[in-house]
């Protein structure tokens, strides 16, 4: 019964179902409370405000991956900001809440700036210091915000004076923010943000501006927390430092509760806020200090959840759901290498593919200290040709592709791509020229789906921002549509289509390597530098890579330099093999020729005398 | 027939989803010298770390003198005379040479006579270490650091020395010195299990070799045979293409 | 500020700095043992302090002190064994989350104790470690004996820790394990036992700070010593969480700076904590960001 429901839900589109259920539920709840009276409305408004507040943590911790113990302080900044705007400057209520949001966003960005520079431990200490700074300077000081115990009035607007009508206002804010957050999370900016959290280096390599992405997250998070604070001030009618939820202890409690609910899903804050408000309402008998119970939940609860399920309660629910789904649809979902279909023409979306480039390396010499890693190496790759590099560790294969991709500077020599001097260009400029290099470790964004992983690669080519993404303006929609088309075409080339919706951390290692290959193809490269694509693969997976690489080469026409220890793979895929030893080219020719060369075999197994490796420096 | 000094049976290990070792069996008899060969990423170092119990393994057993010591940790192995020198940066950079040796002698640190004797023996073998006694290990040259690593192993009077990449990143003359020490040790009856990249180096002081590829033993036999018979090397080398 | 206030505030500052220094030593020890930013240190100190106050009602102060030190050691060991040791390979972020959450859990325990033993309503308190009535007056500052003793004890603890770390086998083993865990365990060091012992040590240090800071007048709450521990963390930041000497110096500087600011007029005296804190954090960050990255990497490895 549950299973069939889950399956049907997935068919309709889970988000739509959940959204509809949430909206319907909230509507019924609102109807009931507004009818039943002030007390219930007041409490439900609290719930809405705390959900909003915890949502700001989803943005900053769940998406940007930054630990923030400052939520309570931001809440306070928003509350005091709105109250001051209302009582001192007599701004309209909604404007005051908006201003509170802006002020808090600014504070959040200022505090957030050092995170771009600091390791997490130091950042935590610093933020803890900032809490006390904000507390002492803003909340309790005489010369600001009424100071001390004096309350700053925050009158509600005339059109939402009663508790039920104020509740409706809070609920409207919540629904709006929710819709916005969900939308922009799924679009370009949100994707880039999750990518920077999962793997900052890889995201940067794909052209995501990590600094900018994080600052945007800080601002959005601050804005949400600030508006929550503003609404809170209105709910209470005024704030003082005695309002009691702005201190560092509450910052920690909020953090703990939200982690408990789960910060990787928007359901987390709902769970956390529900928990908090319900606990406060429960008749507590002997527990006269309800806060204690809260602390027991936020503390040991988080520890327990974190030891077992780092994604909190919402993560546990998701895992449970996935298990049920997997059990019912096991037959269709089983991971198996898809049959390779030989294709004659390129898929339509690949029609504008740039094709292969001609690479010409001349007299490359590369020295580190006393070691000569490359000694006068020549390498030419014709457009569309696949050249395999064979040799032992230290033969210079990786150094050579590092020189081409720009990660290592050659001491002497030239590298030309279709006549353009590559050595004069920065690595990212070479990437724009169409040089794409793989890494031995699969660099993926583990919490994102395969589709999203590949969409991140389209980030630099897309331009819509936070607002148009959050509001789903036509521009954002068109861009998303075009990007998806390209991703689907690339997934088709490397046979990844069946895995489009799977999360990267649920894939087998072999499939992950394919996702990595697809991510490289997303950039429409003209020269692929593959560094040990078969490393770590099982025998069957390594064999399956042979036809796949051939297909990539024939469909896209890209030129490929393949570095690999797996002789069989290199022999099967390459048009030509270059055998290397001790930084020099030993033999060049067709696979059959090179493999028949006795000196090659000897070199590959390191049978030569170590003395030849002269001048090695002690490390 | 008595049980071999050291036997690792069907060792399996994974890093997350990545299967690194898939049922590797290696045996070393008393006084024997064995090489573990294979390309980068074949799983050699992982194998050593698994059998000495500093890395959890997914399956398999480790026997010393026929006694099961699986997952008992390095202390149990040290007590039975099996010492593992890890590859790469295995020194304590901020400790002095003397302090590093003292750490190595932790299991018998209270036995002052034994400590003094071990120290004397080690300094006699490596006079350079005696000179640099108060110098920090991180400031030693690469070769001296490896000597210190050997010295830290020798204080235990090992019966079996497990060495991971003795020669990595060192100059040929330095390698020569270290190989001499190891050959000398082997001559005095210490069994060896050595990971080496280069067959030529391994052939100089090992009797038998295991060739590891894709987490499995692809070949087992005499090192000299592997070194001298081109056709055999070819067979091992092209093993992957056979399929 | 008035010139004649400089010396009295300096002395009070020494006492405050002593407390920060004591807490800082514990934080550094925890970081060296397992690469943990030990935010829950405050919780250990607070629960131990409350236990001491409760115990001192029935036991002689000395015995109460000993038992509380034991309680502190027990809590820290339990935290390590059941929580932190299971996250050794986790990311720094995960470690911080769990450390924070453990601290919150300890606050809950502390709150429970405070309620059950009627300490929130200012119930009967008895005996501090030193007689509360006798005071020491130097340079115009009137200090309780306990306040006077704090910096002395802190320096004593610092000296003892340096001795233990640099001159004993145990300290050697701890340094070896934190520098190269793989080589240390291959050398047969019982790493787990040594780390546990170090954590027990952090508990003793936390309890010592708790007991020495608590007086008849102190306001016991679940966040007791929390702000002080944050100051101690800031001080240890200047030593990249590993350098004991720098931590102790920074702790004393921070304490003195904070107390001297009291002598200034509004609004500075109201912001003394924040101003001095910001100052020392900035010094730490801009002076040490490179060293920090290194030690964090080392911490993540251990």
C-alpha cells in the first residue's frame, strides 16, 4: 500500500505531490487556527517564523556548507532592525521587514567574508566571537537599540493587528520564501552552490566562482533570517535583549535542531521548527524548564543522528523511501553496464561539435630540481587521433599531460594546438581552447544527481541570476532547457541515460568514472587528456571501457591522449602508442609494433638499471 | 612440516566502493626474502597495511608461525618479531633522532638494559644517526630518514622485516647504501617482504616474487627467473591483453 | 581611564587571564590528541563546577575537589570514547557539529543538576576551595585568595604540561601519535589508550578551571564558563590550536586587555569582551592563517 503510493508519487513528480500536500495541509491548519482563536494563531505564527529562520540555515549550512552558530544573532539583528525601522523611522511594516532583511544580509556577508580565507575550525571560533560582539554592541549596549532591558516597540500593521491575521501574514512570507528557495536551489545558482560545498576544487575547475557563490548564499541566508527576525518583532509587539532567543546558546540550539531535522532538504526546517514549538507547548509537569528538554534534543539528539545519518531526520526518511522504492522496482533499477550500441551518425545535439584539434609538442624538457622528468620529448596528435602513452611510474607520462594542460611549466620546448601556442596561455585559457584533462580521482559532487552534476559544467555558459532563477522567469527557463538538451546528448554518448536521476554517491565506482568523462565532454573539448581512466576499475569494467572510448572518439571526433597502465586497454583503443621511459620516448608506432618492441617490455617492468635514473634528489 | 613464518590468506580490502585487494595470498618462510611487485595502484601498500592491522580489511586471515593474529594490531606482530616500515613519509618530523628511537622502543621502554643494548646496536650500524642524535628527524636527508626508519625497525630484533618502497625518490648511491644494509640483514637470517617498483632492484635481494595487478596475484615465482627470462616477463606484462 | 586604576585592573586581568589560560591548555590538549576543536570543553568545566558545589555541601572541600576532577575526567573520556573516537575520519565540519552538539547535551545535564539541587534559586552554597572571607590586597586591588591563586595555578599547569609533553615517555608518545599516527601505531604505541588518557587530561583541566572559578557569588547557569571557553579558543587560535606557550601568553593578554577596558568610559567598558576578542582573533587570523591551514591538515589526518 505504502509502496504503491510511493511509486505513484514518483510517477507524478514527487516535488509536485509534496508541494501540494504541504500547501493543502498549511491551508487547513490556517483555516482551523484562525477560526479557533488567538492562542493557537500565535503559536502557529511562531512555528512559521522559526521554520523561516531555520530555512536560512538550510541555505548557509546545507547548501554553502558553512557552519553557522550565528543564526540567533542574525535573528536578533533582524528583530532589532525591524523594530528600530518601525519605531524610529516610522516605515510601513512590510518595508521595515524588508529593510531588516537587507541589514541582516549585509551583516551576514561581512561576517562571512573571512570564511573564504579561513579553515573551518578558525572560522567557528571567529563566528563565536562575533556573536558576543553583536550581543554586546547591538543588543545590550545603551547607545543602540534601546539597550539593556528597554523594549523597542514594533507595532503590527493595522491590517494584521489580530493574531489570526498576523498568522496569515507570516504564513504568506513562509510560503513565498519556500517557493523561492526550492526554485533557485534547483536552478543554476543553487546547483553551483551545492557543487562548491561537495567539492570546491572541482567546482572551480568547472568555472564556478566559488567566492561569489558563497557570498550569495550568505546574503540570501541573512535576508531570510532577518525577515524572520522582523516578523518575530511584530509578533511580540516589541523586542529587548530580554526577549531571550538572540544569545549564543540559542544560536547553538538552533543549529543543533536544524541539523537534527536535516539541512540538505527544505523539509528539515519544518521538522525542526515543529519540534521546537511543540516541545514548548507540551505540558511539562516536572520539567518546569522546558528549555532543558530542548537542549537534550538539540544536543545528544544531534550527536546520535550525526553518528548514524549525517543528513538528519529528513535524510533518514529519504533513505527509507529510496529503499522501499528500490525494493519494488528492483528489476528496472538494477545497475548493469548498458549494451553498447554502435552508432553511425552523431546525435542531433552533437551536430555542432567542434571536432578534434591537432596537438604538436616539440622538444619538451621538464626539470624539477635535479630530476629530469621529461627529456626532449616530441608528441604529435592528429585531429581525431587516439594516442596512448605507455611506461612505468616516473616515465613522464603524467608530467607530459600536465605540461599540455598547464599544471606544470615546461623548462624548454613548445606546445601548439592547431597552431596556437599553448604554453603562453593560463590553464583556464587552455580549457577554453578545448583542452580537457581528467584526474585520477573521480571528482564528483556526491550529493547531486548525475544530471545536476553535468549541469554544473554548463554553469559558465548560463547567465540567469538568483532572482530570475528563484522567480522562474522565461530567461532562466530557456537557459535551463537548452542546458538539459546538451546534457542529455552527452549522457547518450557515454551510455549514462539510465542513471540520470541517481545521486552520485549511490553509483558504483565504474559508473562514476563515466560521469567524470561525461563532465569533460560537457565542455565540448577538442583534445581530451585522459589520465588512467581504468585505474581502480574491476576487470569487466575496464574491458567495457574499450568500446566506450572508441565510441566517444568516433562520435565526437575529439583528439585523445590516453595515459594508462592497462596495456590491453591502450592497445585496443589507441591508433598509435608512444612508449616512454625515464622521461624520454622509447618507441612510437601502431599498438602491434610497440608491443612487439622488446625494449618496451623491459622498460615497462622496470628491468633497467636504477643507475639510469641519475641525479635523483633525496626527498 | 612446520607452519611458515608469515602467511596472509585471501586478503580483501576496499576504499569505499573501490575494491583494492581481491583475495591475495602471500607466504614468507623463515629466512626467506620475498618481493611484492606491481604497477602503481596495484594494491601493494594497501596489502601491507592490512596485514599489519593498521587498516581494516574486508576479509582474509593473517597467520604467524601458524597462529592466527588477524586484526590483533601491530603490537601483536611486533611481539612476534614482525616489523613493518611504511613507505613515504614515515618519520616523526618534529621529534629528534633519539626521541624517534625511543618511540620505536615503546613496547620494551621499561627494560633499560634492552633499551641501551638496542640503541648501541643501532648506532653501531648507522653511525651517522649517532652523530645526529639531537637533530630533528624532519631535518635529515631522505636517505638518512630511511636509515632512521630501518633503525627504528631494527631495535626490535626482527625475524621478518616488511618494507614498503625502500628506494622511492632516493638517489642511486643512497639506494645502494640502503640495499647493502638490507642484504646484510637478510644474510644474518632476517626474512624480508619488500614492495618494490623496479624489478631490477628487487632481483638483487629477493628470492621469490609475487606480481600484483588489479588487486590479484597474477604471477608467483622466483625473482631471478622473472628477471632473466624475457619471455616470462612478456607473459606477465601482457597478461592483461590475453583476454 | 584613570592612571591609578591600571594596576588593580591588571591584577584582576591576570586572574581572568589565568582562567582563560587553564581552559586554553585543555583545548590545546584535545586538539593535539585528536584534531578536535573542543567546544564542549565548556560543558565539561560547567558540569564539574556544579558537581563541586553540590559535593562541597557534604564533603570536605579537598575531597570535593578531587571527586569533581574525577567527574571531569570521566565526562571527557566518555565523550571521546563514545562520540569523538567514532568520527576520527570525518571532516572538520562534522567534528565541529558533533562537538557543539555534545556541548549542548552537557548544558542539558548541567541544567538538570541545577534544577534538582535547587541551585537556580540561589540555594545554599558552601565552601570554595580557599576561604572566601580572606582577601589579598595588592596595588589597591582587593582579590579573593582564589582569584589570586588562579594565575599561579594556571602557570603551574602550563609548566607541568610542558614537562609532561617534552620530558616524559607519555608526552613523547602523544607527540608521536599526533605527528604520524600510522608510524606510531606501527611502532606499537597504544594510540587509542594514549589518546584516551589525553582526553581524560582535558577533563581534569576543565574541572580544575570550573572549580577554581566558582565562588559563593558566581551565577551558575548551563552556559557557565561558555564565554570564557570561547576566549580560550581564541587564545589557542594564536597558537594554531597546538602551541601551548602561545596559547597561554594570548590568554593572559586577552584577560588583562579585557579588564583594563573596564576602566574606560562607555561604551567601551560595555564592549570589553567583544573588543578584546575581536582584536586577538584578528591578530591570530592575519598572523597565522598559513600555520593554521597546516595544523588543520595535520589535525584532519590524525
